[in-house]
């Protein structure tokens, strides 16, 4: 390891939320090594500072180094909580839910209770048989389901399935930019991956590698079933390592609604590849900046501001109404006038009744509820109204074809 890396890593090894290891051997076929995000800070200090405060940089936290990461009060007894603070090796998550991993040998295993952040309540945690595809290959007990094959490839940089070691925990710089040792030694745009300079398909795959439900093309791998694209790193073609979860139209599954919309969280990629946005070359970072922004979901701007950069009154991209208010039939500035309210409804489960937004960008009409028993865009907000009320309302909107929105 070059001396400059040793100095950088030693100085920053305790940075908040970022768990570093040493520089790791390069993947097969590459000469560059993984150096760790701390090595990027020297030249990219401002970006590093923003990123270090994001959830990407703090997915997995060591509570011994950062006890404040544990959100609930573990001193209060609860029937679901059969572990102590001292049992927790890693804390996972902070926005919607928080899970807890215990270390046994050289593996980590999920504990049996998770914290519902929205409702400030404990809930049992165990992935039931017949839900995720991999449950048929693992015993039902959490203690027999290591996070290495089932989680850690996406919650770390350069997870080695043989040594079970990582360059660093969390979604570090090299998860999206590839191994950076050559770039550190000779900074140049030619020896580092910048997703902005990739074509839209490969650029989106940088995010889809983790924000999708699927399975490796080769499984099992060395006797274990993995739930992340083993062997992939940016610069390679994801389709050679990963296939998205299949869906049969009309069938409701653990992962999909009958119309093909994702049913659960962490399926933004499954949704997005079916969208017109994707076919027109829009990328994840057309809307998001994973280095951190003040906006929800690390959006570049507030949601409506982003949408209206490309969509607006009389725009060829739509809507084709004289004003946004005429298009939405809701008062300007109201929740119902937000583009995402109708085109990205919160219908995908993350925990209990807490949902996240779909990423198909399709308006889901009331008839989808009747035909497929799935939520629709109208009643996702108007929960006190009936499906028939929503259909009747849409029929009265002359700007829209009844064959598309209210049949």
C-alpha cells in the first residue's frame, strides 16, 4: 500500500458512520485496487463532506463507536426484544426502519426485532418462507441466515465472499466509481468511472445493482445462494451477473402487483426499467444526487421543481393542459398538485403500513384497484373515498380520455 494511503486512512479511520478496512486486492481483470472513500477526501473534500452525512454513508453503523445510532431505548422492556445493546454488532437503517445484526464467528446475523421509525414501535423481524426467493434455500431461523450472502454485498464496498471481508462498510465512493487506486496515484478522468459519462443503461445499472429485486445468474455460488450480484463492479455489464425478478402479468406476488408495479421497497430499479423515462435516457441521477442534498431522498431540487424542468403546460412531454392546476384539478401548491402524488404514489411496502413511492411514473387508475386489487393513485391520498368516487371524478375531467383513466 502506498504511504500516502496509509496516512489518509489512518487519519480518517474514525470518521463518523464510515467503517474502513485496508486497501483490498483488485477484482479479477483489473489492475486498480480499492482504496476506501477516505482516500478520495483529499481532492474531493466538499463532495466527501456532503456524502459522509447521507444515509448511503451510514447504512451500517457500529454502535460501539456510535451508540447514538441506536434509535429506540433498549432499557425499556419489550416482549419482542430478546437481545441487549451489547449483542448488537451493527445497526442497519435509520429512516423507515432499523434492524440489528449480531456477529457469530465471521458472519453477521439479523436479530429478531426491528424498530419501526414512523410509528416508534417494535416489530418482529423474520423473512417468512415463500416470500423472498431465497427463503427456500435457508432455514427459517435468523441465526441460520447470514447477512454476507443475503445483504452485505450492497451494504459495503468490495465484499469478498471467500474471506468475508470488505474494503469498507456502507455505500462508499468506489461502489459507484470503481476501484480508485490508479486515480489516486494519477488523477485523470480516464482511470476512474464517472456514471455521468456512461450511456444511460450502464449509468442506471450503477444504482440498479442494489436498488432492485433479483438474483445472480449463477446460483448457488460456492455452495451458497446470494441475493446480490456477486462479481459485478461498475465498468462491467450488470446483465452478465444479475437478472431482475420475473413477473407474470395478472399475478400478485411478494414482489409485484398484478400489473407489474413493484410491491415492496428496494425495487426502484424493477419499476424504473419499465418506465418511459428509462427508454428516453433519463437516469437516476437526473433526479437524485447520492452525494447528498438538503432535499428529501437526496433530490437535486424539490420534487415538483425537478418534474417541471421537463414537463409543463403545453409541453410536448406533457401535460398538455393550459396550467398545472388544470392538469391536476387540485389547488396549486397543495399536496394533490404534486406531480409525485399521482405519478409516484406511495404504494410499495417498506415496513407495516409505511409505503414508499413507485418509480414507474405511471398514473395508476381506479380500475386497477377493481381489476387487480391494488392501490390506485387517487385513493392512495383520498383514503376516505371509494373507488367509484375516484372513477366518477376522473370522468368529469375533460382533459383526460375516459378510456385511459376512468373506464
